[in-house]
C-alpha cells in the first residue's frame, strides 16, 4: 500500500470509529427549487448550445434563437429530533428544453415527455461527534463541497469532518479500474483539504491547503487549453498543491457600510508525460513534463448606503504565455460556477447554457474589472446594472488563413442589467440581459469560432453578442 493509500485509510478509520451511538427518532423536511427559464440570443449558438452541440455546431452569421427550459430540484432531510444525525437525498431534472427530445442525453422535452433526465444531486449522511467537539460533524456521500468559490465549489463525493472553525476532507473526483500492467490507485483522482477559519465582529476569513493527485496507467497523456480544468483531465499524471486565503471585512460609517472581500491562491505542482495543445493557436507541444506555478487574486470593494450598493470587482488569474516550454503558468480550477458575466459565464438565468463556467479563458488566464450597482427598491423589487471590462492575462496568438499571426488580449466591454420581483414570498419573476462589445482577442479563435470569418488580421472582427434570460422560480 503506497503512502497516499495509508494516509487515506488512516483518516477514514479515525473519523468513523470516533462516533458514538446516536439517537434514532426521525423527522422529515421537504424542500424544492422549481426553476422555469427562458432565453434569447444573437449569433454564437456555439456559446449557447447544449450537450453535444456546444462548441461543435456551425456558427451562422446573424443567427438569432430562443429557448425555454426547466430545472427542478427536490430534496428531503431525515433527521433525529435533536439534530445529531441527518440524511439528505436530492433529485434534479436539469435543463430540459421545451420541445427537445433525444439530443445529447434524452431530455424528455418533446411530445409525451419521454426521456431519461433524472439525476441524483445529493445523497449524504451527516452526524455529530460530541466526544470530540459539540459542533464537530462528519458528512459522508455526495454532498455540497467547498474549498473556495474560485477554485472548487460544487457537488462531490467524499468524507468531511467539520467543526466551528475547521474542515478536513477527502474527496474522490474520479475512480477507475486498474489495467493489467498498472498499479493500485492508477487513474483515481484523490483530493485532500485542510481549512481553518477565523472571525470577529468585522472580520472573517480562512486559510486552506488542497492537495490533489492522479496517477495513470498510460505512457503519454493528452491535455488541451480548451479543457484546462482538473475535472476534465482524463488519465493525466499530476500532483498539485493549492494554498490560499479568503475572507471579508466590513465596517459601518454613519448610515453607510464599507465592505471588502478577498481571495488569494497560489498553486505549485507537476504534470508528467503530457502532449499539450494550445486550442487558440493550434500549437501542440509533444511529450514532456510540466512544472506548474500559478496564482489567483480577487477583491471586491464596495459600499452600501440606504437601499443601494456599489461594488467594484476585480481579479487576476495567471495565464501561460508559451505552450512549447515546460512550464505551466496558468491558474487551474477544479470545478466552479462563475456568474459574473451574463454573456461569457453563468450569469444568465439559464445557467446550464454558457460559454465558460470558469473565471478564466483557455490557459490564458483572465483580468476582470467590474463595477456594479444594485438597489433594493422595495421588499419585493430589486434591480441593478454593471459594466465589465475583460482581458486575458496573456495574449491570444491568432492567425489568418495565410498563417500571419497577431497577439491580442482584449476580450471586450460588457453591459449587464437585471430586475427581480417577488410575486409571492416564494415565487420570483426575474429578467436580465447582457451585451458584449467584443474585443480583438475574440477575433479568429478557431476553438469556438468567435469571429464571423475566422481571420484575425485579414478583415476579421468578432461579432458583438446580445443575450437575455428570464426565470419564474418557486422555492419551498
């Protein structure tokens, strides 16, 4: 048994056998999130396609389209009346489009509604360990898991021990059988988290360390910047350590409140025996080992006054400037959902339909500058608007049909707006819209055909994109 295996089993046994006998009287609570969504857009059906369509179907100039979908999540909690033990199970019908049947997965949106579209969202047991700490709890199963919202915040399967100000967890992101010439643990993706939190009246924050590793039973692995995220790496041999801090601070000033949020993450590791392809330039670097050194910095600075809030959001995700050397310098997330942009990210209410769920593009990193205004006009009605200026941290290397190259980093300027009204205490009506004035970095990128003619230099100009989404959402 290797060192990873010994550590894993020691951790699990220590957690499980420390639990005492627990109470058995059970209470049931039921919850639901019934989300009905609608969307319209211009151009870029490659952005807003779904399943096997995304990034594959042809882009058509001046293409306009509309769609509607449902995303329903229902879950129940079974707990002892003293709260010492809790079991949670959730099911989800995800992004079933009106009228669509048999595209990608069988969605069931067509006539008669037939389709295999039901998934398990959560399935976990959570129990208290009073002999260790009155607030210490163990969670086992498919659960909501969070390291940091910019590196990993999604559902995952694992074991977690959490107290009032600490968290220890093992999560298995991928499990695979061993080949005849492989070794124990090959192709498993294991993740270990340690996190400590602190807080007082004005300040709260945390520090964390995340160790991730995956071995392989293949001689050479393939990676591309189009899928530069840990959860998409198939049979890639890597060891990765991420160290970070995050938190928030706020202080009242007369009738105003000033607030600051921050995130800082540093990554170091190695990726071995990899063929890497830069999806923007099309350059492939043949088999070599890569050393990773990357970082991410984010801050929100804002002020609340009366019913209003003004926020500046900025972040820098490091990117890679040379696909042919043996260094990776691009920050890599594991599994996240970013909602900051309506056009590029999941800011649309049809949040299963997006260009990227990450806070970066390809392996070029990202620079975000966003100023947002929000107003809670009444108890039921709120609205807001934002302006975003976005760039890549490293240049996109673009080329035209003749092979002439050009380097660009401007993604563009985006204008966003939204309005939300609570028709009933649990029923929301909302609409938002975003318009991206595309910058030169969007010209001629062959991976998703941003540009109408695919030529960065000889007459190319990336199309501006408009997107509007709406929802009728009932939460119980």
